[in-house]
C-alpha cells in the first residue's frame, strides 16, 4: 500500500493534470448525475490554475458517445443515455475553468466499445510521453468508474500517479463503491493528495 507523501509538494516540469469527465450529464440534474459532483469544480479550478500558471499540461477526458452507445440501457448496457457527442450534456461543466491550452481526450467514441479509462482507445499515453510527463495528478468523475480506471492505467504505464482526493466524487451504485475504489487506488500505488499539499 502506498505510503504518505510529505505535506507539501512542488509541481514542475514532468507533471501533468488529468481532469476526468467533468461533464454536464455527470453533474446534479444531468442524465447520469454523480451525487455532489458539482462540489469538485472549484477544487479542480484551483489545481487547473496551479498547473496553468506554470505552463504545465492540463488534459481533460470526456465521454463522447454516439447516440446508440453500447453502455446505454437501450443497447443492453448499465447506464441511461449520457454524454452524447455534441450535446449540452456532453459539454464540460460550465463553471470548469479549463485553459485555452487544454488537451481534450475523447473516449467511448464508437458505438461498440465502452471506455472508462482515459487511456482506453485514445492517444493519451502518446501525448503524455511526447510531453515527457513522469507524474500525473488525477481528479474528476466518477471515483468508482472513470477515475479508478484512469488511475489504474496510469500506474500500469509506469507513471507516478497522484489521486486528488478532494476533487473526486463517486456514483456509489452499491453503497461503499467510492470508498472501495479509493482503497484500491491507494493499494495499487496512487498517492492521495489534497490541494493543501500542492505548492501554489
């Protein structure tokens, strides 16, 4: 299990921020709302500002589904229709202050294949490698699905991975899913941090 990092961290060259799926359909009122998902927006804006002011890369993943995606209930999947490409529901949260330089990574773009991880079927790994990224800081929605899978894949690819624990929220389809996902990520080697630990 991952040990605790020091109370203050320096952010610099080789670091990148990954904002996972902070889209309207995953916020309260959306078609697949994550409870209290809107609470992380201002926290993420803090992290975005820290990385942007240092000219460090900010990535934003998004579900970008075709109309009849395999994950939708009408197609036998587990979820209601959500984040259909080009719709308001698929747009990033209105209050999320992504920089003009943000690198958007679209996933789940074909009808036949689902993708919880930001690495699944995308060029995120190639982009991180091209930018000489060695450490990633990950927050967003939802803890027990797309954050868990993105963090797990980042670790599997050898990236030192920091979980922004104050900038995630869980779906909790089954009670405790979010807490179990947090424990899994820590056990796999992710370092839990909060904004107080990030050198601003």
